[in-house]
């Protein structure tokens, strides 16, 4: 099996964590080689992060024409923008799953999704494209996550929860279960604050915080 070259789009803390995630997949055999970080900031280009070069999108495409790309930007809308740029430049994306993830065979995982260490996904779950599950999260039965959803560390999602696209779920948040006839729905571009406990559906574009989670008051 040929080792796949991987370029990581992003230059922040999560990008460095994703590099570690990818390297961790090589524990039994070298499946991947991280060849570069991609950063749109000219000030960052030409430097290194943890010994890995930081380059522009154009340089990465020329230097590593066979590399696959992963999006390591935590903000959903920004991740969508950069991954669309990468696709337009001709990059194909890669799905990365840490070897210490537990999931059943009844989990569908979209292209470009990243699942970090310690996650548990039970059964009949669908993850869209470019979803991010950070460390130590649990996802219950019959959950659907739309494209570009970001789930921060330590989040627990119970069964029958349906996420739209570009949802952001903050660290330590909890979403209780819906039912087959009435799943809890989290609309497109919604934000669940860190530590929130979501007990009912959240409208598109709404930020909710607290226990129980309520819409953030306008200033």
C-alpha cells in the first residue's frame, strides 16, 4: 500500500492537532505522510509548524500534486470556503479516523470528515462531508450531522438528533435525545455554546447557551 501524502489546510492550534491525529494513524503501518500546512496568510508562508512546512495553496498544489487535503479550520463557514478553494485548485480530500475511535458498521461517514481520538459512535448514524468530531465525544443512535458541522471536545449527543449544515457545538455541550417521530433538530449555522444543555430544537442561525440552553440575548 502506497503512503498517502496529506496537506493540512489551516495553520492554527487545531491544524497541529490534526497533524498529530494523522500521525497517530501510522501506529501499525505508515498510511500517511503530512507534507505541509496550507495557510492563506503570507506572513505564515515559508515558515514551519512542528517541523512541517507552511505554504500557500498554490505552492502546495505545485509541490505535492498527488497529496490529498484535509480541512483543519474549526469555524464551519470558513472551513467550507477554504475546502471549496482547495477543490477548485484540483485537490482531492481525505477522511481521517483515529485508530482509537469506536463505531459500529452502521455509521456512514462523509468524505473529508475528521474523527479524533476517544470518540464513540453507536449505530445508524450519518455524518456529512467535512464534519469534525474533536476528542472524547459520544454520538448516539440515529444522529444525522450535516456538512461542515464542528463538534468541540467532550460533547455528548444523544439519539435522534438531526444537525443542519455548518453547525458549531462548543466544548462540553450536551444534547438530549429526541424521538423517531420528533427528533431534535439543530438548524443550519446554529451555534451551541460551551457547556450548554440542549433540550429542544434550535432554529437556523441561532446561538444558544446555558442550562437549559436558551437563545443568546441580543445586546
